[in-house]
């Protein structure tokens, strides 16, 4: 029941109607018997700052932020976590005492998803892409102690800009992707390639070790052609939904002041929604 005491949280983005975050958070809210609701909140470049400021003025607990507002979310915050300062991007804004506090739980989500698939950070990692998701991913991987990152992107200058401040990242073009797989602990797709409606991701995995974890941040479709190819050759895989759920856990705790209940199978609920999309 929605009451006068119902707590509000949500996810802000453009587009945002496809987001699975409301499915995840509302299932946790219900299982925890909280008087709360989590909504998808569409914004535009013009409306984003005023929407956030309005919500922060006592209307909401906080919001997650998705494409394309993660950098702007970091910029407009009053207080930034160390992860936000370094990544220059925030996927979580918590509202307390009229202040906007920015955090980034994407890196923790990525490492949790990789960990579930048996990733160990003792060998180089290939990251495909140099957008916001890749930027967060490389920082989390460096913090986890990977010896080096081979960052592959269509626009080489974007990859070089990410690599420049770090000694352990090399920027490469797609023509070098196949040989970059030699001896890696993981291959991570942080581009939108392979997503429904986007061009396919064409990468021959033949040079990747059989132990390399192959991860795709894309979760529509849940089993991307990259993950299908990896499974066919016996590699362990991690899908985009496992990362999405893992980044949502600390977000829920920050917004509602308690960890999400463990007993609810949010993955099954999301799979149901993804299945009904087809
Ligand atoms: P973004 O900032 O727009 O970056 C997009 C990346 O994809 C860039 O590296 C871009 O290369 C590359 N790309 C796009 N079209 C391409 C093409 N035709 N050929 C080659 N490369 C292409 O987006 P983002 O925020 O980083 O997100 C990237 C993906 O990660 C999205 O699919 C997003 O949904 C997913 N994601 C998932 C999670 C999760 O929890 N599962 C979290 C965050 C993001 P250029 O630099 O050359 O343009």
C-alpha cells in the first residue's frame, strides 16, 4: 500500500523505461516489508539537474543514475566518494539533509560478477570499450590488483585518454584484439556491441586461455553471442545481469538504510521480464 509515509527512490536516465532496476529494488522493498517505492524517472539534459535538486529537497531517499547522466551526476553532487572522484562518474546519488552525495557501485558490481565466475586478478585483463562503463571497470580492476589492462576501443584516442594516467593500461585498436587475448584472466565487453538493435561484437576467442572469464556488460539479450561463443569453448562466463544486481545491493542499502533481503530471487524475476520482451 502506498501511504503518506512511503519512501521514494528511483533510477534516472534517458532512455530509462527499459531499466530492470525497478524490478530488482521493488522486489527487495516488498520482501523487506518497507513502506517504499522505486520508480523509473525519465530526464533530459535540460531537466536532469532540476529533477535531482527537487528530489534531494526532501522528496526522495536517493536515485541511481544511468546513461547518459553518470558524469553529470558526479559533477553536480555536493559530496563525492573517492570512487566518484577517480572515475568522474556516479551511478548513485543519496539525499541527506538537503545534500546530494555521489557514489559509484558499478566497480563493486563488476568485481562481484567476475568473482562469482571464478575470476582471479593475477593475469592481464582485456577490456573492450572506452565509455563510462569501461572507465569504471578499469579503476575497479586496477584496485583489485590486476597486473595490466589491454584496453581496446574503436576510437583509439578515448582509450588513450583513460590509459594516460595509469602505467598499467595499454590502449589498442580492434585490429589487435585477437592477439591481446593471449594469457588473459578475463575478457570484458564494456561496449554496446551485441545489444539488441546494435551491431554484433565480432571477436574470435581462439587465443583466450580456457580459464579466462568472459564477461558481457550487455544484458539484452541475456546470453549475448560473445557469451554463447565463450560457453561453447568451455570458458567461465559472467553476464550483465549479474553485474546489474551486484551494483544494486549497495545502492539499496545506501538509500533504504538496510541490506536487501537475501531470500528473494531477483535474478529469476529479471529473467522473467527479459523473457517476456522477446
Ligand atoms: P558509452 O559511454 O556510450 O560507451 C559506448 C562504448 O561502445 C564506446 O567504447 C564505443 O566506442 C563503443 N561502441 C559503440 N558502438 C560501437 C560500434 N559500432 N563499434 C565499435 N564500438 C562501438 O556507454 P557505457 O555507459 O560505457 O555503456 C556501455 C555498455 O555497458 C552498454 O551496453 C551499457 O548498457 C552497459 N552497462 C551495463 C551495466 C551493468 O550493470 N550490466 C552497467 C553499466 C553499463 P567509441 O568510443 O569508439 O564510440
